[in-house]
C-alpha cells in the first residue's frame, strides 16, 4: 500500500470523516462512509502507476459517483440532454489533492466511466479516513483522491464566448 493510502486508512481513529456535497444541487448534503453504504456497492480491482511508489494494486468498494451526485439533484435541465455537458465536478481531499471531472465523463448516456466513491480499500473500511475517489480507467493514479472532504458540482459554464 502506498504511503498516502496507508496514511488515509490510519487517520483520526474514533472520528468519522464527513464529505460535503455543494454547488448546483437541489439537495446539497453532508455524507459519511456509513451514509455511502446506502447506495449499491460496486467493486473495482485497480492497478495504477504511482509516481512515488510504482505500480499499485488495490480492490476498492463503494457507490458510483454518478449515483451519489444524481441523488443530490444536479440542476441541469432534464428536458435538454446536452445541458449536463456544461457541468464540472471538483473533488477535494483532506490530503490536499484536487481533481476535476466532467459530468459527461460519469454520465451513463455519455462516457459512462465507473468512478467510485470508495468506502473500502483491500477489505479495510474508510469510515475514519473518508471516502476515496477511484477512477479505475486511469492508468496513472494522479486523480485518485484520498479522504474526500468536498465535492462541488458546477454548471456555471453557460457562455463560451
């Protein structure tokens, strides 16, 4: 296990980490790993190249990011299928890392990427460390975010002038 993943697993014993969903959502929320267990769970065996510790192999379990964000009610116009293409998803972790995804990347009608909000890694619960962003399709682990503490959905890109 890489140092950052190991550190995330060992963080703050006794304290449950919280993830805040904000932005252009009908139902912004505060979620914990136990809350995320309410969604259907998916497993992904992931191999990625870590810049500091080489190739990593892990099994992650958790809900799809798309499922969780859809439940929060993104405010795109459902009658206009392409309206969701202007939405971006900014993910921040307690480890200081950030990643940006597009809604189209995770939407089943477009990219259909199986991005997870992992609640477990290698049979270890992430209750105290917080969920992890896992992009099984990425060869490099750079968009893997440990200890997610905020996700912002932003549909403010209405003009491209």
